[in-house]
């Protein structure tokens, strides 16, 4: 991999190469990516999608929207700091080609902003509900008519792959989807592989998959432009490590904070865990002047995030050569000097938040809602694709928003479109629709 290709400004449909030196510094192409994501409907729907606690009306609890905004802020900082160091190591990128530290920040911020755009309602339990419908539910009936990989796409439905579909899928009048720069799309794809084979290596980039078979041709073109191809293997874009780190930092610290605000983790206990993470950076005099626990929590949170940002950048730069070779196989925070403290915080969050009775009960409700919607919509869409649609099927399909693709050219595309439509719904919308259908 080489940085000039990795920082490609190309967009879908371009016939001429976009050069960084010719960009308008008042509105860079990478900054346009961020704007296009913010104003997209899929991004707006994240305001009513679960981060951790489904259906919570508590002011302090994060949704996918607030989480994504915070990850983009952290991603911008990590990107700029890393970009500054990279340009110092490779000065021709700046002096000859015109790249600036802020370009790295803009790419990482945009990819971070979009990192959850493909997640279904009800968080990761929503992904599991879609997968279970096809692997063990009524969707199993379609297995014999699909290829092994097509069926695996559905059985292991992946929000990351759905995100790439949302960002790049061509519709009448909007060829190339949001038409983001290839650099941003590359940084977005944390898992540059198809759904099969399943986790062939211990490399962090093989943990999940990043594109559906429906996007395979586009992804191969993207990887070729960005020099992400090594024989038969796709490599992870280096800036995807920064996006991953930004997400890891936020969910480690912010989910923990949500648990505190909900009263599921005691403030005294929480302060102790955060102090363990940042004890060498605390300004004792300033900290002693903070009278209230929320002030102390906010101060420690800021210190913790900054400490993890600095550490992630250090690890990235130290391992740049291995990352460019595709041989660095771990998430940045897995190599962090704070790994033990991070694991302590996550362990407490798992016990007190992710496995709490309230969260599990609401995930059950969400799982049932998604199953009901899939039962109705897959049947109706497949019947239409087969040319045997009935009155009730037509009524069901008439509820799909105008311009949303449902019927595909093949059975696979039809089932994938239905799954992606269900995944596009907010928590509240999915629940209401399922209740209206007799959930």
C-alpha cells in the first residue's frame, strides 16, 4: 500500500483524477464527505436507534446518532495527529502532492461518522435477529435457491456491510449512492472481506465481513484504486485502524458513563476505575476544586479520552510500516499501555449494562419485532418477484417508503433488499410497524 493511492479523492463516476493540490481549501473533498453523510436520511435515522439501552428516554443515554458524532470528533483528532506525524515521515506527500494533516482528520472523521450507519434497530441484537430468521426461522426456506455465500450474507447479516451498501448503492438519479471519496470509503471498511470464509485468520480485519456479494464488484474496484489488494487478499485501509480506535475509545468510556448516569454503576466505583486509567495525568489541585461528582466525572472522562487518543496515535505511527504491509493484525487499543484498565472498565460495563435485565428484556422485544417484519416483508417481496403477488402483499409493500428498493433482479437481491429495508428502520418505527401487524 502507498499513501498517495490510499488518500485518493476519486468518487464514483469520475473520469479524471482529482489532485489534492488542485482542491479548494475552503471546501475539501474529504470535508464534503462529512457533509453528505450528515444530511443523509440513513444518518438522521440513527437518532432513534439503540447504542446500548433500547427505548431509553433518559436524557443522558446515548443513541447511535450521539455516539457517531462523538466518534467522529475523536476520529478527527486521531486523524490529524496521525497525519501530522505521517507527513513528517513522508514530506513529499505535503510538499509535492499538497496533502495536509487535516486531510487525514477529515477522512477519519467522515468514516467515523458513518461507521454505524448500516446498523439495524435494537443494536447488535437486531443483526442477530435478521440472521436467525434466515438460519433458523422462516427464511431458511430460501436456502436451496441461493449460493452458499449469498445465503451466508443473510444468515450473518452485518451492519458494516449494510453501511457500505447504503453509502455506495446506485438508485435511479443517484448513481454511486452518496458518492463519497474512495479514501473515506476505504477508511470506513474495517473488515475488507466477504461473508465467507468465516474468520480465516486471527487478523482483526477478519473478525467480521465488510461487503455483501451485491457490492463485490464495486468493492474490488475500490480496493484496486486504493492499492488494497495483495494477491487474492484484500488489505485493511490504514485509516480504518484509526476509525476503529475512535469507536473503541468512545464505547469504552461513554457506555460506561451511561451506566453511571442510569445508576447501574455507582459513581464512587466509576471514579475509581477512571482514576486508574488517568492517574498520571490528573491535575490534583484542579481536581480537588471540583465540588460535584458530575464535574469530576466529566473531567476524568476528558482526560481518559485524551490519554487513549495519544496512545492510539503513538501505536499507529510506531507500526506504520507493518500496517502498510498488511501484517499488523491487532486493533490499536489491543496494544495500548492502558489495556488492563480498559479491560476492567469493559468488564464492569458488561456485567452492569450489557447483561442487565432491562437491556435483555428490551432486546427480546426488538428481536420479536424484527422477526414479524421479516416474515411479512420477505413473503410479500418474494411473491412480487415471482409474479404471484396478492392483495395483502400489495398492501404490505405499499408501506415501504417511496424510492426504497425491494424487488431485485434475483431472489438474493430481493431478500437482501428486504433485510436492508428492515435494518433502515428506527427502533420506534420497527416496533410500531410490528405491533400494527400483530406482533
